[in-house]
């Protein structure tokens, strides 16, 4: 059973799952060496201080619940999700923290829209990812639709001839996790998706055509996977 930690008085009894990170360097695996740091409340990177833009999913702090690998749950906490480092940062009483216990999943609340976004780790690693990598779960059936939000650093030309600027650039990647545990990267065009679900390709192709589904639209792709799970038994 999950242990709910929403009643913590953070300023007095800091839960052991959190470690303060303001003013210290943090790596993805610990608290030493070079890496990300907070300085006067703003996010910078020692190696990437000259990069334009923000590395976060949302620039503003957003409310979320966090489930740790220990099955402890922290409710209604303010977070930022760094897409460049794949790290989750927590804000409590104007102080920033990182988790020293692996996060299994977190759910971002979207206020009045009533649309929440689930992110989960623990999937079989693909090239460039680990079991700790977070994916947004767009469809959570026997077959799953996962979205890996990523930001990379690229260079773009400026208005000054010959001068380039470093910027954060979004590089989202979609995956289908099959019922037998295979992570398949998909392209949002052609027969890429249908070829992964080849055992029901004819049925899926007919269903998509009949319902005029656009597989470049997340909601339509979810409908296709729901139908696939239904006919797969």
C-alpha cells in the first residue's frame, strides 16, 4: 500500500526522499561533480549557461503527485521536469530539491482543464535511455503509447553574420510498447505503426479508413490502439 505524504510540514520535517540542491552541483546520479545547479532561484547549467531558452517541460512550476519506487506517494507538490537531463525538481517553501529515491511515476495536474498528464519510468531501455527515463503515457492498455519528451542543444544562426547561438530544441519521440514488452519507435507517417501491429494490420487499416483517423494526431492513434487491444483478445 502506498504511503501518502501530502501532510508533511516540509520546513520542519523534510522527508528523506528529498535533498536540497540550491547552491550545490548535481549530477543525474548524485550530488558531486559538474552539472545542474540553482543560483538565486534561477535554473542554470555550468556547461550550458549560454544556451537560450528553458530545458523544462513547462517553464512555470506545476502541481503534481509523485510516486516513488518505494511506493511512497507525495501529493500536491510543485515540480519542474527537466527534459535535457531527465530530472525531476521539486519546490518546497521557495527551496529546490531533487529526489534521492528513484521516481516511478508522476502525475501533472492541469487545473481547470481536468486533463492530467502521467509520466512513468521503468520501461525497457532503448538506445540513449535508461530504466530511469520518463515517458508520458498517452495510452495505458495492454499495448501502450508512450511519448518521450526530449530537449537537445543545437546552434542557430543569429542576425549577426557568422555568429551562432545555442538554443534548446524539442525532439519528441513516440514509442509503442507491445504486450510482450518490446519498445518500438514509431514514425507518424506511412505504415510504420501498422507494420508494428502487423498481426492485425488489415483490420486496423480498415478501421482507420472507416473512421477517417489521422495517425499523426495523438487522440486518433489512441483510438487505433484501443481497437487493437479489443480485437487482440
